[in-house]
C-alpha cells in the first residue's frame, strides 16, 4: 500500500522514531536504489550491501537532510557511491591470458615485445595505466567506467588519449611530423 504523505512529513516522522514512517521510506526508495547499484555491475550480495550502506548513511544524517523533496536523488547518489566503494575495494577479476603454442624463437620475441609494452604502460600516469591494463584483459567499458568512477561515455575518448600517449612512448619517431 502506498503512502500519499509528502516525503518531508514521512522523513520527519521517521526522524522522530516512527517505525511505520521508516517502512514507508524503505518501500518508496529501495527499488530506485537497487536499480542504481545494479547498473554498477554488482552481484546481488554486493548490491544488497550497497543499498544497506546507503540506508545507514541516511540514518546517520537523518536530522541533517535540508531538502526532503530531494531525498530520492540523495539516496540514489549515496547508493551509487556505496557501490563504487565496494567495487574499488575488490580487485577486478582478470581472465588468464590465452595459452597458444608458438615456436621458441617467436615466443621469445613475443615475450620481449610484451615486456616492453608493459614497461611503457607502467610509466603512464593514472588513469591511463589502469584503463589500458584492464582493457588488455578485456574488461568491458561499463565495468571500466564503474571501476574508474567516470561516466561510461568518457571511456572511449579516454582510451584514445591513453593509447596516443602509449604510442609516443613506444615509438617516438612515429610521432615526429
């Protein structure tokens, strides 16, 4: 059953210890918070932790909310921050590199090329180093955006800039015009 009371009234009642008012807030805003944390790529357990963390932040700041009509946006933003915090704590799982058979000479040359490439990547500043490392392990753009805490639409242009910087490190003679 939906409660027609204004968010400000429900929030004030919850701050005063009214348990049914708190239940109204939970029913009103939890679906939106779940939607936000699931778009961050969290599994169900981590998503539940992020939503719970956002509710805890509200409980800690209940008497400081100055704009009750913005509570939904505040909770969504807080849930997203909780999700990003969880993602930053856990390393992104990297798949093992594919195993292929090569002749020994080609394997040595390829290993040397890889070593030089990773040495060059290691000299890049953040976020390029992380972006290229995760991209090399075929982490998707959505997961990259969440891991780096940037908008999804900025991943492509960022990759282009980072690859350009890497290209100048690997073969500076190609960049002289």
